[in-house]
C-alpha cells in the first residue's frame, strides 16, 4: 500500500484567530453575517455533518479548515456528540454555492 505523507495542519496566529472566532460564534450565534455554521444530524442513526461557510477561510487548505472546525467542536460539545461527527467541511460562500450546499 502506498504511503502518502501529509503536511501538518496550519498553526499559528491566523489559524488560532479563526478558531477563536468560530468558537465565539458557535457559543453566541449572531443573527446575520459569517461564519455560517450548518449542523446536519444524521438520519436513522447516521453521523452528524458540519459545514462552516466563511469567506475568511481564504486560501487555507481544506484539511486545515476541517481540523479547526473539529478542534472547536471538541471544545464545546460532549464526547458522544464528537464521536457522531462524520464530516466537518469549511467552505467559502463561492465554494458552497458551486457545490450547491444549502446554507442560507
């Protein structure tokens, strides 16, 4: 089986700031603006899907966006809820629209 080495997730001030702002929004949601957090519980025992639509993701790689989302989710949710997550995806508005992800 081939071995593929992946670069480590982004860390540093930019990633930490995104995580801080995402946690703030998750705990005290605003009426409008971004980030837009969509949590879709699974049907019939399936897993939870999380999509965060946020133009501030910018050029951050998809893997790093997912890591930030899961790190924040783990800070504010129970172990049971964490284990139920099957997908965490961060998208810009343009990406979400192109993929026809419902978030509005």
